[in-house]
C-alpha cells in the first residue's frame, strides 16, 4: 500500500485527475453492485474510497504549496 501511495506522489496533476475520475467511476459501479447484491470483493469499496481520499489530499497539498509560492 505504501508503494501505491508513493506512486501517487510522482504523478502529474493531469494523471491524478484522470486516476481520480477512474476511481470515482469504479466507486459508482461498486455501489451499484452492492445495491444489487452482486459485489464480489467488498474490501475493494474501502480501498477505492481511501485512494480517492489520498488523491484529494495530495491535490489539496499541491494547491496549497502553489498558492504559498
């Protein structure tokens, strides 16, 4: 998991936005599967939510650093 977090830090803003979009689509699909009782990996929901939070946190930190400069 730490490696995935380090990979996020090295990505550009555009790459992070693209990954965020993909994760949001996946989260939507997982919620839909959960509602219809077709969810195969319940732990994936938590993992996706945390990855979304990591990206948003990183984006906020980057924008804060850019504003400080």
